[in-house]
C-alpha cells in the first residue's frame, strides 16, 4: 500500500496510490494521515476496494508530505562505513543519534531554501522509517512489527552551521524545508527487505550519490530497537537512517548547493523527489 497526501499546505488530502497509479481519496475513511491516525490505518484500509474510492486529479497538484508533521524526527549519523570514511570519522560502535526540528518537515518536491547566512548547503539521500505503533524497550525480533512503512528523505544540511558553529548537528539540519519527505509511505508488506534498496541522488543531472541499504552499519531492525531503549517511539515518528557516500562535504574540493540547483533523489519502489534550491526571499508563504 502506498499512502500519500496531495494539496497545498493546510489543505492536504489523504490518499492512496492504487496499483494502476491512480490517486484515490481516503478522507471518508481517515481524516488525515498523521500521528493521531497512523496506528491501525493499514487495518482500516485493508478491506477497502481502491476502485470504489473517489479518484483525485493529481496533475499540477502539489505532492504534500505523505503524513502530517511528525512529533519527532530522529536521525542516525554516519550509518554507512564509506560515508564515515569520506567524513574523516571513525565507524561508530553504537548508532549516533540526533534530531531535526519537526518544522523542517516538508513535501518531496518543495523548494530547499537558501539564505544569505548559508555557505555550505549539502544534500543527503536517506531511507526514512515511519513508526506505526508505539515502541518502548523492544527487541530486534519485534522491531519491524512497529514499523508502518518506508519513505525517502533528503537530510538537507548546512555544514557551516553544523561544524563551524559549535559542532551541533541539530543546528545545521533544522532549518525550514530541510527534511523533504515522500512522495509516499510504502507499507512494510511491500518492502520485504529494507536492507536491499538502491539509492541515487543527482545534482543538476550529475550523479553524486549511489548506494544500497545493504551497506548500512546498523539495520532498520537494530535502529528501531536501539532507539526504543532510550525513548518511546510514537506513531508517525520519522527515523532518518543515514546516507551513503557522495555528499558535497566529502568531495575534493567540497561542493555546495547554490540557488537554482536541482536535486533529484530515487529509491526504486519508494518513488522519487525533486527539489530546486531557492532563495529564501523568493519562497512563497
């Protein structure tokens, strides 16, 4: 099942994408897709014939984030050994945890902002885990039972703020629209092995990142169980699981995003994203 939302901010409609690629309105079944409705949403939709649901025109309509803003966005740092190497950092013994401000959450094709205070704007394709039911103190054997599904995330980062302003990762990753997510949440039954997903990111048509989740240091199961040791994971929480090599920071010389650049991300089975880097003063709303 592919869950999504379409519409402008504040007017998003919950939908599913049927097997033929048609967007179907599910608002008569669930008012929205988000922290308050995600637990049990698959069961509520399981017996529904998608062809009986209203079709929504999607041409020219904004693809919104596939769920309402999560309460918490967790992130895993340096979760690919080759990315750790390009960052000049040791492979961690345990998952490195940090977070992004929930207000950074945005749609998969929304613009990435560029302000005059930025100088090292970077990209990071990541597999996103969406929590489906509360998890606290669970083991790896039960971890996937608490996962609703998977999505694509661009963990946009301002490296100058992250590294040169006190070494605080949250500071460099929490600006508005620094967490493009979607286009869909693909439920876990459609992704039998989350450790076998190809990942690609291009900037202006040039391949920058190529990876596979098979090379993650800490797997989806490990990450969910590990996080649940330290805090409760709630329905709708988003976990960004780390990025493969090829970020701008790791290049020689480093390469940074600038206004007008276009970033394309793809994970087969999970869809694609496209963002244009846009000056903050030119962004609407």
